[in-house]
């Protein structure tokens, strides 16, 4: 019996190498926690060299301890996410939020609501944000509550999508299953919490959630006729909704096109996505002023700006570490590594002849989202400040890349790691989990201080104080005064 299993394993590995395994068999680990069955770990009937040393109770106990450490770290990560989220909330309207409120307050009777929602904000159509702002003004006194709630739900939804995709591939089963919890830890960072607690950042989690929803709705591995058509049409609607959160959501169209090709959805679906994307993007930018930052940036590209954009691109991929001036060099190293690994992975999986399994498709799509976001930000935002300073709010678009690395690495490590090597992988995973918690605390303390400074400045402005250091409230302070007066007349932030 054992000889037959070993022969099956050899054949299966050869089939894997040549790409002949069906998609639903690829890297699927069906490992029972029962000690008797763990020694007979199966990969859809294929014997794997992943046996737990059940004969060594010390080794088993050590593995259990390492798993507990990861679970505790994940719980602490979630706790600190909520804690720092509470202490970094800035409720007073400032910056872009003042402009959004002003647009709504000046919406006259008879004016088109569609025109209000579709109005350009730079190169963005912030339809969801404007709708939430209207709800905020009408029902919550411009305290930002609907935006905070929507952004938090979006980030939790994006994380839920990631976890569900990993569970479908049985990432959370087996000896390395605990390391799957690194994925939500990578999503629930303090760097991302500020996108849920500062109104002017709330569009980014919403954008990401719609992008991920579009991918999973489109990926139907078995054709079920009407059900498949419904899901894929819904995927196109989610893709369109991503662009209504911010212009970064337009990235979903090329990613979805790649996704469709790798999933072998067929020429008709490729054509449908391409035509829909071109029509949508043309409509999206129709009527945009030529003085908009994105168009100006594209039109004025030269060697000096290209160098600066390349640096911005690398620093973007190095978030959140690259945001700290003292760690800029380390951030650039991380960003460069992310670019090299991401480029290799995308090219490798794009050019491969074998069918790509669902989890790998999802992981590469996450990488494409991160890389594409870095390109867009480098082109459109490089001239915002004299020096290259990437806002921490963009870290929410880098987190998917880190999750993608985990999705690609864990199944392969599970196949080859056994005995001491397995425990080594577990120790490394524990180290990463503890580093994430340490980073959560360090970045969280900085975020709390920064948020406190912003709140103090905004409160002083609302109290009537003026100064050159108050540009964070609004670029044009005189215009900001007029907006605040209009808000108080409407009973908003009258204190």
C-alpha cells in the first residue's frame, strides 16, 4: 500500500510539473487534524510528504505552541487595529471634506442629483463619497459617520474575500494552516486604519473592496449557464462601481481582462470586458479639464520627472516603511524587491502554458492591483510635494501584494516542508506575526500623534484662530472660512 502511494506521489508531481492536473486538484491540501490520519495526508488522493511527527510528542507540542503564538498575534493585531482606529478618528470636516460638503450645500432645488454625484474631483468621480457626504449632512450633522462605517465595512469585506479565497484552497488546513492568519494581519494594519478614520481617505478601502469583489464574482470555474452569466455580469457591475469610488478603480479593467484570459473564460468574455472597459473609461474622462493633475503630469513628462516618478513608484511599493524619513533607504530596498518579485511572478504566470489554479490567479491579480496603483500614483501625484513623500493612505493598495506573496508561498511550502523544515517555516511565520504586531504598535503610536495634531489644528481653525501652519485644513483658508460659515448656518458643527 505504501509503495503504491509513493508511486502515485511521483506521478502526481510529474503531472503538476507539466501542468496536467485539473484546476481543482492543484495544491489542494486535505489534511485531518486527527493524528492517525495526519500521517496519511492526501492531496486529492495523492500522498504528500507532509506527515506530522506524531511519534514525537515533543515536536507536536512545539508545533502547537508555534500555532498558538500566531493566533495570539492575530488577535492582538485585530485589537490594536480597533484601538488605534478609535484614537485616530478625526470628525471635524477639513480638506477635501469641506469641498464635498460645500458642493452639497450649494445644491439648489431642481439641480440634477446625477450631476452632483458625477462632478469631477480632480481626475476622480467620487460618486459613493458624495452620496455618503449627502447622507452625512442630512442625518449625522457632517460628523463623517457614514464614511467611517462604509470604509470599515469595505476593508472588512476585502479581507473577508481574501480569507474565503484562501479557505477554498485549504490554506487554513494542515501543519502550516495557522500561518494563513497572516493574511488578515497584513490587511488590518494601522497604516490602513487611517483610511477608515479620516474622511478624506475613505474612498480607498471602498475602491479595493469593489475591485476584489469583481475578481471573485467573475471567477466561475464550472460553467453553470445562467448562474455563470449572472455572476460575471455582476462582476462587471462591481468593476464599474470601483471607478465610482476613485480613479484608482479603473485599474480593475486591465486586471479583469488578464484574469479572464488566465481563467480561459473564452473569446466572447474577453471581447465583452474589453469593449465595456473602453466605453467606461472614455465616459469616465469625458469632459475632464485639461488642467487636471493627471493630464498635466502625462503631458509634461521628461527625463527628470521620469526619474522622480520611478523613485515615487519604488517608495509606493515600500509602504508603510518608506513613509518614515529615517527608513527611506530600507523602504526603497523593500519597494525594489516587491517590484522585482512582482514583475517576475506576473511574467511567469502570464507566459506559462499550463492552466493557472484559482488561488494563483487571484494572487497575481492582487499583485497587478498593487503594481498598477503604484504606476498611477507615480504619474499623477509625483509633483504634489517637492520631495518624494508617498502618503501613508496608499498603503491599503500595497497590502494586497503582501497577501499575494502569502497565497503563492504557503501551498508550496506545505508541499516541501517536513520535519525540521516545517518547524523552521513555522518559526519564520511566528517571527513575521510578531514583527507585524510590533509594527502595528509603532505605526499606531505615530498615527495617534499625527491625528491628534490634525484634530488640534482643525479645532483651532473652527475656533477662529488663523495661521500659516493651518493649510492642512484647506489650501485656501479664506474659502474654508466661507464654507464653515455656510455649515454653521445649516446647523453643522455650530460649536
